[in-house]
C-alpha cells in the first residue's frame, strides 16, 4: 500500500533528510586512502547520535550505520576494519537516519584519488541517471517514467548494465515502503505518481552486465556477477502537485547543523 504523506510528515522527513545531507557534507571530505570502512561507519554513528538520530539500517538488522560498497560491490557493503580505502577506489556510502520517527535515505559514490577515466565516466553517467529519474518524477507521471529515464541513459546511450534485482522504493515512515521504483523497464505495478509520495530514487549501474551475486562469505554484500565496477547514487524526493523537492540535496537551503 502506498502511504501518501501529509504536510506534517513531509516536514519531519525533510528535517531527517537535511540532517543526512549534513552528515554527508561532514564525512565525504574524510574519505581518503588509508582509512578503513569501520572508521567511516563510526563517524556516521557518532554524527547521528550527536544530533539525536539513530541509524535507520539498524531497523533492518544491518550491521552498520552505512552500507559502504567499494568498486565491484554494488550495495550493502558491511563496514570492516579489514577493508582499507585505496587510491583509485570508488566508494558508495548508502546511509539512512531515523530522526524522531522520520526516515531519510541517500547514497553518494565518492571517487578516491586517482580514479581511472573509465570509472569516472561510470560515476558521471550514474549521476546523470539519478537526475533524469528525478526530473521524470512528477505528479501525473507514472513510476515507469522514472525507470525509463534511468534506463535510457545507462543502457541505451552508454551500454551499461542496469541492476534489476534491487530498486528504489517509497520511504519516510519506514525504511522500505511501496511503491518499488525500478531502474529498468518492468512488468510489475506501475502506479501514477501523486502529490504526497516520498520516494528513494536510486540507480545502481554496472560497468559490465546487469547481473549480481551475493559476495562469497557475506550475508549482505551484493557484487557484480562479472567483477566489473558499479556505481550507486540516491536521493529521497517529495512529490507536490506542482514540483518535486530533492529532500537530501547536499546544498539544501536551510539551517545546517554544521554552521
């Protein structure tokens, strides 16, 4: 069931999303060669606690505040003291916060040091996919308009693999809500986009094929089936009658807790 949010609920979700944007602005500059992914997760946990939030992924029993996925890892990378950030890595940080019962969800892929041009392009195209998906997310359109916008740029124009086993979703009062927001054409439910919807739009784009597996020895981490690199970008957006607001925009206009 799709849960349309009222003004009070959207205001609460917006505050959670702005805090999450502040978190990203705080930690992204710290992602450098030599740090381990458990350190990064600890920074996220401490930031959340400082401002009265809790890690949303704990509600899904995930062992971290942040899903930290590197290179061929697509999503759900588990923080570890053994995983050291290296020059040339691309690292997706998928983080959600629960602030007074309101959930935010966003992902940014960080390019570390001297990243190969091919991987820079992958990340650039994935961001273009996200922006195209957001642009298609308008009241009166359908969820498939988002899917088609992402797929057109990723596959039709660039021949990248578009992950189909995982997708975006409703968000705000729970971590995962209806509807599913696929990144490629789908035969599943295709509801009309309505004012009051809050959606997590999140392209997951592979350099090679679209197929994925669970990493050997892990219960969580999803990797590309062919070993190619992957990029993941995500924003939480709120739909209004006459516009769509990117709630997790890093440059939102508001009172940042970092000021």
